[in-house]
């Protein structure tokens, strides 16, 4: 009897072709559930679906992006080749986010480090460590104290000179990056008329000029561009003299 009842229910139903629509173009993945038979299908990208049903069956449309909707089918729905169900999108409203600025909160104000501390780069920190005299003294004097021999050993071994060169190289690399970020390759070639194969050499030539690096470090593009133009004229003269 149970088997005959199930067969009868299946035979009473027919395939309903429909479509879900909304204010978005991608309607894929909406669940369409027949509440009576628990049959479940999903829509394609266009929102189309096909499901077995009959009049008076309730279809449930469910998706994370849309509000759930229930439709009781009518006989005329099966005759409608344009049967469609409009869904309403769910608006996920974020809670208000308040950003507070604490410009005065830093390591110095919190007492973690003394005020006025100098900031070192990696190379400068190595040089400072290698050359600083580590004195252990009483009441701030050298009496009864001792001085670490490391700085002296570093000086005589040549390590101090090497670290100084490393600091100089690091500064030049910093200015090179600053220059390349400020001006494109086309600026050097098209505006300053530097041959492409000489652009990198011109950049090194420019950052060797202390007056130019001061202007460059100020990030004043107008002043930097003006001085860069003057250096470009001199550099092209050097190129011309070398190619004679």
C-alpha cells in the first residue's frame, strides 16, 4: 500500500519549468524545494530550474543572498511557459565602525624609550654598535670604569671602514628608490633625453650630488625636477665627451 501511494503521488506530479529573477545577473545556486516531497533542485546562472510538482504543492526558494520565499502552485502555473518567481536580495548591513586616531601614542610618550632617540637604519645600527665605547663607570665618569676594546679592534681590523661604506651604499640605494618612485623611465628618456642604456648611470650620478639628494629627500617634485634637468645637461656633456 505504501509503494502504491508513493507511485500515485509521483504519477500525479509533472515537471514544472520556471525561473527565479531579481536585481542581479547571477542567479545560480538558489535552492528550490518542494515542501511536500522534499525534492530539492538548484537554479543555473540564469535562474532557471525544473522540479516535479503539482497544484497545491508549496515551493520554497532559499539562498544566502535572497530572502526566503514560499509559493503555493496553481494549475495555471503549469501552463505558463514564462513562470517566474521574483526574489528580494538580502542587504547585509555592516555595523558602524568608529576609527579613533591616537597620534600622540608612541613609544616615547609611553615611556618605553627616552625622548629624542635617534632612529637608525640597519647599516647605521651596525656602525653605531661597532664604534660606540661601552663604558662602565661610577657617577657618569670613567673613574673606576672600563672601556670595551671592540671599537678599537674594529678600527684596526678595517671593519669600521667597511661598515661606513655600507651606510653610504644604503643611503644611495634609498635615494635611488626615491628617485625611481618619483619619476618614470619615460621621464628620463623622453623628457630629459637620456639614452635608455645610460639611465641607470645617470641615476647614480644624480644621487652622488649632495645638493640634489637634499632636495630629493624633501619630496618637492617641482624643485627636484628642475635640479634633475640641470644635472641631465651636465651628464649628457660627459657622455658626449666620452664618445668622441
